[in-house]
C-alpha cells in the first residue's frame, strides 16, 4: 500500500506555469496534460483562482531573447488580429 504524501500546491503551480510558458511549440499535447493535472490539483485543494493567456508582451518580459511561442498572426487582414495558443496560459 502506498504511503500518503503531501505536495506544495503553490510550488507545483509555479513549475506548471514555467513549463506552459517556456516549452517548445511542438509540445502542445503535453501542455494540455500539464493543464489538466494542474487544474484537478487546484480544484481538489480549493486553490483554483482562474487563468489567463499569455500575450506577446508577457512572453517577451519572461525571456526577451526567446522566440515568441504560440502566437499566430492573421496576415490576411489588417495585421491586428492575434490568436494565442490556448495552451500558453498561466494560472493565478
């Protein structure tokens, strides 16, 4: 029988947020898994406070030299439309 252990929810949220911001673009399905596990943990521990999608500004502040991941520009119109990858999010 497995021993019951506890985990620091805030620490796990920091790790998940870091991964969601900095993982490679090709890791979309893995990010969805991270989001699913984190949301269950946050809801079960009564720590869910919502999430927000990263913007270009968020991502450039995190790492100004990195390629901006997960932002899709609509070049067919006026160029003002951007669609964030919904797995590029951070949890409060």
